[in-house]
C-alpha cells in the first residue's frame, strides 16, 4: 500500500454551523485542497451519540447532513477533486471502530474532557456511543491512513488519542504489520493535528471565556453560517466588550477575552494577523471596530449563505455528491480494512 499525504476531517451534522466551525475548521479545509488529497466527512454516526433531542430526529438529521455538505461546497471545497461524503455510507468507519475499541484502553477514554463536558452530571445516563466517540473519531482518520487532520483547538485531545491508538495497534501487531508489507512497522501513520490560524478557538459573543458552540441556548452567542446580513450586524453590535479602547499591541489582549476574540475573528476573516489588525484599529473605540467587523463578516459569509440556500433547495443534487464521495471513500476504506483484518489474523474472502 502506497503511503500518501492525506488530509481527513469531519464536521457533525447537529445543526447551527457557526463561525467557529468555519474559521476553526472549514477555512483550513479549503486551503489544504491546493496541495493535498483531502477527504471531508459529514460525521453523522457521531451526531447520534447525543440524545435525539439534541440532533433533532430523522427528518432534522437528513436536513443537517445536506446542510453541512452544502456548507462545505459553498465555502469552496471541490467534491470532484477531493472527497466529500457522509460517514454512515461507508461501513468501514463503524467496523474499524470496533477493532480499535479492542486496542484503546478504558483509562485513556476516562481522561477525555469532552465526554465529561457533554455527559454533564448525569454520566450514568450518557450513551455508550458518547463515551466511545473518540475511538470512532480515530477510526475515521485511520481508515484512510490520513497524515494530517485540520481541526479547532477543542479537538486536540481527541487527536492525541488517535495517535496513541495508532501507535498501540502498530506495536501490538508489530510482527504481523511487518510481514504484511509494512517493513517500518507503521501500518497506521501518526496523524498530525493541524490547528492553525488566529481563530482556532472562537469564543461566544456573549461570554469571551466560553467556546462558541452549536448547543449554546442563546442564538446571540454565535454567528450561524445561515444568518442574514441584518442578523450578523445585530449580533456583532450586541457582542460583549469591555469599556477600554482596543490595545495597539497583541499583549494588551491577554486579559481581555472578548476583545481578543473579536480581533481574532477579524484577523481570521481578513487573512491577517491579530497584530496587523491592531495596527489598524488599536487605540480606537469598539463601536467603529464592530462596524468594520460586521461589514467584513457579512462580505465573507453572505455569499456562502446564498450558495448554501441554492444547494439545499436541490437535495437530490447534494445526495448525489455524497453518494459519489462515499463510493470513492469506500474503495480506500476497503483497502485499509482488508489489510487490518490480515494483520490481526481474521480469515476472509480473498
Ligand atoms: P464538530 O462538528 O463539533 O466541529 C467541527 C469542527 O469545528 C471546530 N470547532 C471550532 N473551532 C474553533 N472555534 C470553535 N468555537 C469551534 N467549535 C467547533 C472543531 O474543532 C472541529 O474541527 N469531533 C469532531 C468531528 C470529527 C472529526 C473526526 C474531526 C469526527 N471525526 C475525524 C476530525 C477528524 C468535532 O468536533 O466536530
């Protein structure tokens, strides 16, 4: 099996794709297309790890799968040159997750902070799937033997786990890995997280110490990719700030989470550094900075929202993209699954 540089990442279809998803992940997905083979996945199997009330039931799930797909394409991902598909159409994800469940250790999963946050106080009542979420995520990546994984900051720990699982698999089956054509003993490459840009952790517009999130009960806390221009302007105008003018140096943002967040958002949208943004706006009042930010945000997001609307109006077309992508992803996945089964020692049809 040839070793290629391959990018994999996923987004959950749980509704309300927001500026954090866009700047922390999707913008980087688009950039990486230039010089990598990329696979971008709508991770619908992950969505159902949460209670049905969170992902909204069958009709809502299907709608959201198509909406995330539309967001990928409207943002500039090319499903012809790269692969776009939804996870549940490639059975290898669930199948490899089972194999990796037997490699991952309970102690490793017990350390996962996202499970603790999402399960909350009522941990006994969380789904087994939610607990196992990071193993399925490792399977997503390792199924394609991906080398690079663009994600937001919040996924760092899951990526570290995926690396540990890859390494333990390679070690546990070391001799077999070598006799099955991987002389260096590395069947699964160590996936490298790509957490880049000035907005790897976009914070809530209502509270600069809380992550911008799909599940925040306040819609004013986030900018949704489907928000119209007036809504975006209003949310930015209402965004929490402090009474000081903007600093001229990045250091001055350190103790000012809300200011830091808005400057980071501006920098990421404009493709500039925070320092560069402060060179222009430092010393000024928030009101004029917010006007400039709203304008920039609308200029970048409005065309995406329009294109998303156009695409989702034709679900048949979106589905055909996903089906085609799943067939290409499935072929790659099958290669990995065959090799993994041989390495472990399962008997199979040649
Ligand atoms: P999801 O759908 O929760 O998030 C999708 C991507 O958006 C990033 N993100 C953010 N980035 C910056 N600021 C924020 N406030 C913010 N909120 C979300 C996330 O880091 C993520 O990159 N577990 C993944 C989905 C997944 C996956 C994978 C990713 C499943 N399998 C394999 C990579 C590789 C997740 O959090 O999705």
